[in-house]
C-alpha cells in the first residue's frame, strides 16, 4: 500500500477540492470458513474482498463512494465526481503523509493462511465427537471455524497515513438435541483478534460439551413464565443487555441527531449508582479491539458511565463535528463499502462488590438467565429486547428447574437504573453487531448481576 | 478487465487446472444512496462493486471461492482456493453444474430510465418530503433516519455445460424513520416505499401515512399478561413469515434440521393458508428469471390450502430429496456456497378487511410490529418470544395503543391456528408479504 501513496495523495487532493476533509480507506481481506456437519467437512469456502472507500466532508455533510477498481484513472475520476457532488469550498490537502506508527497490541503467532487446513478440521472433529458423545439426544452437530485476515490502509487530507493488519479467528459449535417433535440447540462461539494460537489454548472438548449440555437441558425444559420479575443475568455475553439497552444509544450515530434517549444527559445520573460501564477498544486480542479505528484514530478505553453518571459518548469524526467533541476512536465499518460511524468495541459493565451467593439469595421468585442470544434496540425510544438461550427459575433463593423460550424486554433508560447488585468477576462474550455501517465484531460482557425487575416474555 | 474476458480466461484455466466442470456467477452492482437530514443532503454515496463466485468439481468434489477483484491474478486465486477447498471436503457430491433449463422467462425487472435520473430534482423532492413530515403535526420530533436508494445491477451465471444467462435489475427505495413525542413519551415508526419508477411516489401519501402511524402510538402503555386472541397486522406477520421462511428449505431437510421433514402432502396449516413463492411478481423486490445456479425460476405454492406442497430447493437438495429443482438456490452476500432462499414469498390474501378480523373479538390484541426477530426466534424449533407493539382490542374495536409487551408462541402452531386472513396484502423490504391474519389465543407478557 505504501507504493500507492502518491496516487492516494493525488486522489485526496482532487477530492478535497469539494470539501474541507477527505479520507481514503483501502482494504484487502481474505477470509475462509470450514464447516463440519456431524463431524464431516461439508463446506470449505474462501473469499477475497478488495476495495477502496473515499469520503469527502463539507461541514456536516459527507459524500461517500467506493470501488473495487483501484486503477489510478478510476480513482481520480471517482474523486472528481465526489468533489463535484460535495460542492463545498476548495479545501487544502496536506503536502506529505506522516505515517502513524504504533505498537501492535494484537500480535499474531500463527497466521490463518499458514495453518494446515487439516489442523483446523481436526479441531472441528474433536468438538463434534465431544458434543455428540455427551448424550444420545444430540442428533446433529455443526462445528465451524472462520478466519479473517484484513489489511487496511487509511489516509486523509490531514496527512494521516496508517496501516493495520487484523487477524480474527472464531469457532462456532452448535449442538442440536432432538425428541420426536422438538429440536433445541446449544451454542458456543468464542473468537479473538488473534491467530490460530487462540484455538490451541482452548479446551475444545469442554466447550463442545457445554453446548451439548445446554441443548439437552433446553430440550427438557418447561416454557418460561411471563411477567415482571427480578432476573439474574450470568457473567459473559449477558453483557449484551448493556450493549442493546444502552450501548447503541450512546453512539454518536444517534446522539448527534438528537435521536437517542441519552442525547442531552451528559453529566447527569442516568443509571444505578453501582453501575460503571466501559467501552475499550485497546484490550489485547479481544474480539472487538483494533489498534486504530477505521478512520485511523487510535482506539481507547472510554468510560461511558461512572457510578451511574453519564461521562462520555462514543464518537466518530463526522458526528464529532456535529457534536463539537473529539472522536473517541470509535469510527468503525464492516468493510470499504460502508462509510464509518461510531460503534462499540468491547463493552462491559465493570465488576462490583456483591457476591454471587447474596445475589441469588435475594430472590424469592425470578429467572436466572445463564446464556444470552442477541437482541436489538430502537435508540430513539430506548425500547430494547434480547433473547435468553438458557434459563432457570429461581425459587426461594435457589436455582431451580430449567425454562426456555424467553425474551427480556424493557426501556434502556430504565433498566440501567434497575441493576442493583453486581458481582466481581467480569467475563466477555463475542458477537457480531449490525448497524448502519455494517456488521462488526464486538465483545459484550459483565459480571453476574441482578436486575430488580424486567418484563420476561415467556409462553407460560 | 471485462467480465467476458475474465470468464473466458477463468474457464480456460479451470480446464487446464483439472476441473471437470465449473461455474461462474457474477454480480455487478451500482448503488446510489442519498441521506437527507435537516433540509440538506447529509450523505451521498455512489459506488459500484463487482463480486465473482466460482465453483468447480475437482476429483469428484466441489470447491468454492469468491473474489471482488476483476483482474487476472484473481483468476489464479479463485482456482487455487477452489481446488484446495475441494480437496479437504469429505462429502463427495455428484456434479451440481446445471445443464440449463429449456426456457427462461423474460421479466421486466429493469427500467432503463433509471440510468439517467435527475439527481437535483430528486434531492429537492426528498427535502420537500422531510419538511412536509415535520410540518404535519407538532408532535413530530425528529426524522431519525431517511434514505433514498437507487440500485442497478447486472447478474449472470455461466458454466461448463454451456449455460450463459444474465439479466439486469433495478429498484428505487425510500426509507424513513421518525420519532414523535407527547408528554415525555417518545415513539418511533419506520416506513418505506419501493418501485421501479419514481413517478409512482407520492410525497403527500407517504408523509401522511408515516406521521399518522407514528402518532397513533402515542400514549402507549403496557397491558395485563395473559392469553389473547391475536390479529397480526400485515407487515408484522410478514416479518414473522420472513424470519421463519427457512422452515421451507430443502437444505434444512437434507441436514435433518427441519420439523417439516416427511411432511410433503400433509396438512401443516389451516386450510385457508396458501403461501406462494413468486419470482415473477411484477415489481417484486426479489423478482428474478434464474437463480444463482442458472435454474429458471417459476411461481409455485409452498403451502396450498394448508397442505405442504413443496420445499424450496437448491440443485443439491433437489437431488438429495429426489425432487424437481425449484430455482431457489441463491448465494447470500457473505457465503460462497449456494443455499436456499425464497424469492418473493407471500401469504395469499383472503376476503375480509382488517376491521372485519377485529370485529368479533371481545378482548384481544392487534400486533403492529415485532422486534428482535434475529434473536428471539428459533427457526429449528419454531419457538419465538418477541418484543412487540400494537393496540388493545375491546368489543371489536381498537381502544388504546400498547407497548412493552412480548408475544410468544411457536410458528408451526401459528400456521395451524390461523383463523381468518385479511385482504390487505403488503410486502416488507425483505420481499416477504402477508395480509393481516387472525390467530387463536397466544401468550402476551406485559404487566
């Protein structure tokens, strides 16, 4: 990419004739996926993504264009067209690029392309064997490994020039338990911003068995009751509650347009006084981390809520302009086809002082949500939902029978006030978050905590 | 490099490399996306992309690879990767490369006039629409998200058995999301319009509809949990059908992940239910003359009068289940392998108006929207539990707006428990459509 610097400089100079800032994002990505169905390799695919996205700012407005044709002629044509459409006053481009050099927080030992496909397949077969062997009721297994090698180059009219190479590796185990009329699944999908060494460090059999156990338990579970009740949400991906209920509403994407319930609440108490929530893009090897965001801004640890008080939003460049605040290293995009906007990286509720034992003991009748699925939110209203994949009743302070099929709903600005007990140990789970700039990898996490009241949408 | 040249080179080298048969499918897309905010163009995206998918049989196994580079070195990447991928497969498949359909339909999916759109006047119209929406009612708080899209694409399939088909598709979409506020309560509503001709768009109709639908949600509150007769408004049911459309997939049946296995020609829904997959629908968002494997498409019922008529198939699932290919083999954006997808899928309308469906309900709920469909629904078991909104029905009439409820059930049960079907068929942007339907009592969770 460095050899293309003169071309990029010319492109930016052309583009900025129609605005005050221009940015280029180039991406070359190879990703592969291997899937075993019932222990047999049945799908092996390889994708190459390749393209360039050009953005021009004119005050608060932007023009975005992208292409897979990186010939100089095409790029210059694109830049001229973008400048015309942007139609702003002629801006200045920097004369030279100043490369931004950083220490890689996510060093890789084994690049995906260097790992033998047989080794990857072996992991999938081991998972199948362990999962299928857990119980006769496990009738299908789907085990998958995906890896992504994304090389990006970001440069802009301010002279920034930065490159990064991001390696993502993720496993997915799905175990399906069946009876005559029913199928239930258990699911586990760990991922890291790391190479195959991450997979080697996992206890594959244990994870597969956990997924199988969930499937079998849910096969025999009763339907979940409905109503408002206290809920204990387990550590790990349960953090998706914050991601949906609150996280999206703190992104400048909606805050800048005053389309978030929290847009005017900076400095105010918006959550329970024991709640501190953080979004941190710097955590080494975490699934949602990057060295720099997709605008070239270094990522950081952003304390969003501290002891209940709203301290910060997540801000990208353009929305930062609208809001009059500095970007927080949160500008992300799925690939070159999307303009970046503010997104989350690794979002979690910090650990607290309560003990797990006390939390369970405090509940006469409620739900223990052990494994969470995904969810969604409408930032303008704060209405959110998320699915519970594995749950248990709590009766008289003790974990009781398993129940299934529950969705937890509420309003984001209320639920964060209703978190009233938080234990110590924070764990994160991995997911893919979808929004206007596409699908990006994120971590969501928390310690086991109690919500004093949530609407549980069961079938019973 | 041109597409034709790329294909020639690719096919030549594929043979040289030892592929016994092979196929290339491509998509050339041009997207124009205009976002308006507060009276001016906020963002403008104009871009073109190319995606080329290759698959070929090597030593009796099918390998896949995809690229976005229309350049010579991508050809080597495709062939090398496909070969490697073929080699590690452990399931041998007979060749799925299609010999071609006898005839291919000619569909009117492309409006040439869209190549030369007057952008200035479109922008003016979009700004007028935004202003109109904001002016219709003082409770309109914000136009939260608002976009105009023009999509033009060309796609085609060619293979070593002399299939060589292509088609052009165009579509205009306007999507808007607004928020309204009264007494501190904020509600939001999204609406959309799509067609192949801009002349069909009416600013006043769209503005009035979106504002009215948003305003009617104000003063929402929750309701008592319980089991209630339910009327799903058309788009709400369409979103549910969309989420559960994989139950009709032949691939799911082959993988033994389907509860509809072995159920062809048996009653799986109320006899009033006919669900159709219609790739020839005029103006349909997913209308197409052929699928990603080059199979000619045709219109067919998936459920007819309550009876399961057919699964939707790829060449692979059709072969495994000894069925006729249905032209439903498509590639999703992120995967290289062909999988089943419906085209324009809809529940056929009945005779009655939505009001007639509500008329004889003493206490029930009209569900107008469902959220969290990607997470709160289990396609394999059919179970769902979803955040919803709607209206309370009392003595045959809509009385008050409801929010913060979930509706829970099982989709297979819902199909059996459909009692009456309305006449107000409407499609959502995923090309799935439904009229309003009335269903036997279901669980609502609220207070």
